[in-house]
């Protein structure tokens, strides 16, 4: 579907992603890897530690912009990257409203390559929609690996990151504990984190719960 030069995307609204993003952040922080998945005020961050990243910027209650880059699969060259790599530029802001632009500029100012820029605007009837500029180049979004896009990918990521949790003794966490952590929607307690990672060991359930609760603070 194309509207006013923008392509509408089938992605969950920011509010639907919050519980998933916060739950994964809780596990990362409990493990001591809090920098890779966190909430910094209105910005939710994810990266895989290998150069792939996504940032969701909340612009008030009704708008958000998602930017990111996959260093292997983003074939969109935006801004300085086009000149640096000698590639034709993909205009990721073609037809985009003005409020997308500062977020894209912020990422460039931080000396990061940008492979995609998606904008979300809430709507009281439909709930809102995500859109991007119209292009046919692979932008890397689906390969970035953002767990919060689906419930299943969040569950899988949490299971993967808890395989070495000392409190589990090599076992997997209970599925109901993982689902409860996600369903908490950021209002996570240390007990809920402990239910996933087990008791004992060096992992920090309090740090995990604190990281999750930051997703409620913007």
C-alpha cells in the first residue's frame, strides 16, 4: 500500500513492542550486557554487538521514528554513506513529514550509517501505522534481529540469552515465566526476572528489573 509517496508497513505499534523490548532488556541487563538493549529516556535501543542496531525514538505520545542499520544486509546508502561507498543514494526521507528528519539527522551526527527510517503516527480509529519512503532496495530491517517485532522472536531471544544462566543449571527457563516477563509490559519485578534466570549465580535480577522499568519512564 502506498499513500502520499510513503509505503505502509505491517509492524506492531510502539506500545505493543514495549513489553517485549523491556523483557529482553531485563535479561541483557541481568547478564551484565545492558548496553545492547536499553531505554534511554524516549529512545529504546537494540544492537547485537556486531554492528547491527535499531533505535526507536518516541516523539510525544502519538509519534515515533525507528532508525537502524544492518552492516551486512542494508543495501540502502543514505547521506554520507553513499559518497563513502560510491553508491547511489537511497533517499530514506523521500515524501516523509518534517518530524522524521531530526531523528535521521541525529543518527548521522552520531557517525552511524543509517539503513532505514520508519515513522509511526497514532490514530484513534485504526491505532496508527508505520510508514517508510518508497524504494525497492533491501534496507536491512528484517535482518537486524530486533526481538520486539514479534512475540515469538522475543521468546526465542530470551531463551537463547538464558542458556548460560547459572541459576538454571543448564536447563531452559519455564515458558510461563518468560511469558509473564513479557506480559509485565515493563513493570517488571526482580522476582519475575529470577523466575526466568533462576536463583543463585552472578546474574543480577534487580538490575534486570530496573532496566525493564526504564521503558515506562518516557
